[in-house]
C-alpha cells in the first residue's frame, strides 16, 4: 500500500525510523521501492549527480517534473517527494504554481523546500492549499556558493536559528524536516523538541530517519565525497567492468554469438 504523509509523520510516535533516498529515474526507483525505502526524493541534487553541474542552481522546475514523472510511475509503496528548485518559490504564489506542477501534474505526493523563517509565507501558502510539505534546514545547498559546504549550527546563534526554523516549520504544518549537515547534538535537540519527524543527512544518528543520495550509497563516485556517506556497493567498478567486457567481446568479434542473433 502506498505510504502517505500521515504514515511518515506517525512513524515517529511509533519509534520507527524513516528510510529515504534520492531517486531520479524509473528503474532505480522501482528497485528502491521494492527494497522497502519509505521516501524517494527527486532532489535538485540531480543537477550535480546526473547532469554534471557544479551546483544545484541550474536545475529547473521542468527538470524536477521530468524526473518526478519517472519516479512516481515506479513507486508502488514509497512516498514521492519532489524538490522545489532554486528560485522557484520567490513568492507564495510562485511557490504554489510550481508545487502544483510537481504534485498535480507530475505525480509527486509532496514537495521539499529549503529554508525556514525566510520562506514562512511560501510554506504557509503551500500547506493552506493542500500541498504536503517537507521542510529542509541546516545547510541549504541552494544558498551555498560553489561547493563550500560546511557544518551549520556549531555556534550558538546558528544553533538558535536552526531551532527557531524547526519550531516554525512544525507550526506551519510540514510533515517532516530534513536536517542537513548539523552537529549531532543539535539534531538530537531538534528531534526531541518537535513533534514531526526529522530526517538527517550528515546530522548524526538521533534523527527520526536518514536520507542519502542514491549514487553515493551505490558507489558511483562524484567529485564530492562527503564523510557522512556510507557506500553499500561499488557500482562504478561493476559498470566499468561490464562495459570493458562488452568492448572486448565486440572488438574480438565474439559478440553477438549465434544464440544472440535472429
Ligand atoms: O537535493 C537533494 O538530493 C536533497 C537531499 C539529499 C536531502 O536535498
């Protein structure tokens, strides 16, 4: 049965961890869904992971919509969350019309949006108009220049602004909050002080769930390799070896064989 935002929200009260991964295409989403991943996020990370961009800034609503359609078709059980790209929610009205493209037209079950106090009105407008929202605070890749990522929330003022954002997001009615690259102790404090679940990335083990970029856990290497990633496979080498084997066979004239021909 397909998970709903309420199912994800209520996992926290039951003490069940939430599993989330990014997904950008149909075959990968089908495999992740079958493996029991709760939430598939069509992250704007697709710009860096799939398209070779330096940042997420070039990703458009049409890009996310295109990939969301593929993931939504594959998700039998997982909740599908589409990212609101850079500059797609400058006003509450723009946020809503772009969110509708991702939810109503492309099949996402919810949107994720970066920021807290600074985008209060946008989030309020989305929730009031029936769009389920996942908040995202801590490091906000859309606000980072280049690849200068650093842990956010080590100083008291930063920690307080994260706490304030988290409480605001909760009061606005988001059904989960992504906490990116914040100290584990702060993530634990946020998790204890808000009722909605927290989903961490580089935020320690105390959050109510975890999210990673799928290419990172599969070992398809990129130029950025955050230390909070755990690799569960080495697909880069598997793919390379398969391609080398194919090239060898074609060059040697051993592919296709009789059996592989009509
Ligand atoms: O863009 C993205 O992939 C994300 C998740 C990793 C949280 O924001």
